[in-house]
């Protein structure tokens, strides 16, 4: 505790600035037993002795950084870091094996596939018109359209390295 006469008496706003924390953190500290020099009331702010508050913080948060009222456990932080490093290494190994690819590559490849599909779809009327103009049977026309669509899908599938010949 602070010696009588040491420290400075401040209100909550001043204490927030001195400690560099938020109002909820101060409220949490108060619930945990941080000393309040003078309790306020309606419209009157609490008053705090800075020396008492700092002394309390040192004794209750030794070795911890300001973390919104949470204590840092160095062992669990070290374990978390080790886990993160291991996760990163697993990703690197998976990339080396070709099991994962950078998102930029996937986006470019997807854009290429969309462009190729668009081109195939836009080419259908030109390819189908001469075939359909001589047909008189609706079922025969439908089959011709379906065959041309499947042919385009099969070609796209082969270009993409897939083996889905049915396009399903």
C-alpha cells in the first residue's frame, strides 16, 4: 500500500490515461480488489491514489503485460507459439508435396476455367445453327444440342485435368 501522502489522487479518466487501459479494465480491476481512495456516487467519480493502484497492480499482475485483465502464462504462450510454428511447417510441407497451392494460383486457374467455359458456351450457337437448321424432329434437335454441350464439357474437363467425362 502507498504511504500516506505518496501518490497522486486522480479520477477514473486520469487513471485510464495513466495506465493506458480501458474503462472496462478499470472496472475489472476494481472487482478484483484494486484500491479505490474514495467511492463516488451519482454524478461523482471514484478517486484513486496512483501509488496504491500501481502497488496493487504490481502485486497482482507481476510478470504480466496489460492484457485486458487476463494474466499471461508464459508456458501456455510458449506452447501456443510452438503449435503455430508446427502448423506453419505442416503447410510448407503440404505445399512442397503439391497438396496445397497459394490462393493467388487457385484464383488465376479458376479465372482461366471460367473464361474457357464462357468461350465454349458462346461458340455453341455458331456450331449448332447449321446442324439444327436441317432437323425437323424436336427430339433429334434436343439430342444434338445435348451432344454438343457434353462435347464442350468433356473438352473443358480434359483441359482442367479432370476425368469426369459425364460432366456431372
